[in-house]
């Protein structure tokens, strides 16, 4: 009995330690700069999120997607708008000036910053951290130490922390809801999984990156188990019901035809007019622009959208075919999630640097299958956003986070290969005895050399963005290789369900 109590106490203490460390690092990062800090007239993502709290709280729902579109008009799906309304109501009770309509633009008092930062931390506590804990338990039913290792290494990934708690966004909500969807699907609660994924999709439209993998994995489950029609209809009810519930207010309360209200929401969350890409993002189209000016050669935006859609489809098609050709497994599901989201990041239309968080999430799941590969990708994803983070005044937390993650998330696996999970030996790039190949080391050395070059050699006046493009090319090349690697891994992964 005492042994059981001591074991329970150890687990509780260990879980509390992981939680405290994750929250402490997040709060320390939040003490640094953020997107658009003290840079009028538009400020940045921080101001966009604050402004949405302001307009959703003060305006009727019929005007949410119509109000002053030139100044951070609402362009995220309905669930984001509802969450913004709740945050706005709390802010109005605590510090009304923070959400004063129109008068609060650029509002950056110290107390308001604390409130805004706390909203992100609360979202982590309510959605993201519990979802990851459930996933770790789902993967490692009885292996508590491995659960804590997976949870800690995922929560401490620099990219997740630096974007939400530094740059300032709420990606933790959509990533957490997606994780909950994955947990439910793995536990065979497919209806709940479909609802959770629809919620993620209605919080941030970029969750579409996961749509092919989740859709075809669920279809494969329906196909390879009895009662296909009943299962399929249940999923259809979950999807239609969730969307109807979230979108109905924009039809019911719209001052005019119902279709106009819904079409305005769609138009705002899919702004095709923004162009093929904006900043020096590490995807194929931005890097290709160095050598082949696609935007100048194809002047029709509609044709550019078709080209991007076709390339994206080609990128993830092998993964969805593999999901349908044989009974689904957990490992192949994780790989398909990564392959689909990575294809969207590399080839789709209008991609931002921060979108790398979407393929990073399923790669974090794969830590249970290939620890070193997963940790290496976390470092690479953070590296690809270097110039965005430096612009936001996050250089110090970027460097500390990256070095710390290399020390604790990569070095142990390179130094002591026995620490790799047993299943890692089945992944490409790992020898039969579990010893990793040297390409991870070479990749990390390249990252260090590029950082040194960016500091030691200022770009020539003729090519002011030389270092940005160099970082983008290096990252993009690795991302393309990672997609090829994981696609091959998915197709060669055994069909037998793996249990822990």
C-alpha cells in the first residue's frame, strides 16, 4: 500500500514539475517583445487579437466581419470570434480602456499586456496542455516516464512557445483541439474526434492542412470495420452539426439575405487577393521566386491558386492513398498528418512563416516513434522563423530556447543512442542497432554556420535580403527532404497495429 502511495506521489510531483516548468518558460518569454510592439499605425498580430476583442464585444454579430476591414478586420473563423468576445467581456470588466471601441487602437499599458499574455497562458492550461497529456497517455498507457518525456519535450519546443507567448497568437487553441481530435479518433470516439477537429477548423482556417489525413483516416476506419454506412452517417452528423451551430448566428442575425452573411465570413477567412506569398517564408514558391519569377510569369491569381492546389494535392496524395489501401495504424496516421500539413506548407497559396507550427505538431507526436527525428525537426522549424522572431525582439529567447532544446532534446539521443525509443529503429535513417546516422549532426552544423555568417557578414547593398533567402532556402530544402522521408516511411511502415 505504501509503495502504491509513494508511486502515486512521485507521479503527481513529476507531473506538477513538468507543468510548472512549461508555464515558467512561457511567462519568461512573454516578458520580451511581441509583433508590432510600439510600431504604429498598424502595430501587429498582438494588436489584431486585441482589436478583435474590442469589436466583437461592442458590435452586434452582424457587423463582426464587416467592420473597418482596413484596420485588422476580423479574418479568422467564427470560433475565434466567439473566444475574442469572451476575452473582450473579461477585459471590459477588468480594464475597460483595453477594449474601448476605436479609442483603444495601439493600447499598450503594462496591465493590458499582462492581461493579454495571461489569455494565451489560460488557453494553454485549458486546451493545449491537457490535450497533449491525454495524447501522451494514449500512446504510453503504462509507461509513465515515457509519457512525461514526451509531454516535456513537446511543451518545451521553442517554436510553440515563441510564436504564441512571444510573437503573440493563439495557435495553442487550434493545435490543442486538433490533438484532442487525434486522441478521440485513436480511442475510437470518432464522433467526438470529428467534433473536435471541426472546432479546430473553426478556430483557425489553417487547420485545413490536416483535413486530408483526418478525413481519409476516418474513411479508412469506416471501410475496414463493420457498419460503414452507420459510421459514415454519424461522422456526417458531427461535421454538419458543428458547422451549423457555429455559423448559424451569422445567418440568423445578418441584416439581409442569409447567404450574404455567410459568404462575407468565407471571403474574410480566405483572402485570395493577398498574393502567392508575402515575407521570406521557407516554402517552395518563395524559394523558387529567386530563380523563376512565377508571380510575374503567371499574372492571374486564379491560375496561381490552381497551380498551388495541384502541387499541394500531388504532395499529399501518396499519404492518403496509403491510408485507404490497407487498415490504418497509429504511426501511419501521425505520418499522414505530417505529410499533408507539410505539403500545404510547402506548396499551398499564401503561406506564412508561422504555419510551420502545423506540421510541427504531428512531428511532435512522432517522438514516440523516432525521438531524434522529431526533436531535430523542432529545431529546424524554429530556425526557419529566425528573422520573424528577431524582428519582434525575441532574439534572446530564440537563442536560449534553441540551444536549450539541442542540449536536452537532441544531444542525449546523439550521445547515447540507447535512449532512442525501440520503435525508432524501424524508422528510415536509423541503423538496425538503433544508432542514428550522421545527417542530423551535419544539419545542425549548417544551422550554426548560417547564424555565424548572418552576424559576421552584412548583406551587400545590392542584395539586402540575402541572409533571409539563405535561411529560407536551407530550411525549405530540409522540409522537402523531410516530406520525402516521411512519405517513404509511411509507405514502408508495417500494417500491424503497434501497442505500447
